[in-house]
C-alpha cells in the first residue's frame, strides 16, 4: 500500500510518501508545499494546487493527516485548521481514504514515546526508512505520520483476519 502522510501547516505543509508491503516500509518521496500569495485565500489555493500535484505524481492509495493541536494563539490555531482542511480535502478529492492521528500517537508509533522532539522523530524516520533524507522537519513529520498509518493499517488487517478466522 502506498501511503502519503501530511503534516499541515499554512506556511509549509510537509508531505511524505512510503510504500508498505509485508511488514516492510520503503521511502518513496518527501518534501514540502510552501504557500504563496498575499492573502489567506491565495495561500490556501497554492497549498491545494501543490498538494494535488504531489498526489497525482505519486499516486498514493491512502492518506494520513496529523490532527491539529490547540495552542494559546486562537488566530494561529484557526489558520492551521484551515491548512489542515486543505490537507484533508485534496486526498479526499482524489478518492483516497483519509485517516487522522494525534501528534502524540504519531510520536509513540515512530519513536516509542508520545513526547518526542523533532530530532528524535527525524532520527527514527531515517532508521525506519534507510536511505531517506527528509527535506526538513515538516517532511520528516509527514513521513512519521505515514509510518504511523502503516502500523495502524497493518494492525487493523491482522485483526480483521483474526475475526474472520474465528467466525
């Protein structure tokens, strides 16, 4: 299964694509979409266009997006939520199932602890995807989100098989 992980951001939206097959992960690509424009609508449109191109180029079968956390700056949280809307809309428009994961769940799946820092995430992404060189922290986070989804998808498949066998 080819999975795109998306780390929403209004200035810089990270993305990472992995292939998951038979319990093995392989890095496909990663990068960032940097918003352009003078107003919010133009910036959101530029993210939509760029992410649509990424999905068309890499043809993922599933998408995973990090959930927004609420911080002290209400306006900043709202803008991040709008970028997250683009991160969910684009794969949905492409017909992909979209999963959502809390930041702590991603960190726990990839690093083993729910309060890992950016350096730990980058390090573990590189270990789990040999030869991978994330473009920046946003791309590393996006790859971590894709890895997290691959673990959850594999667990769900094993559970469905076990339930089917027990029936």
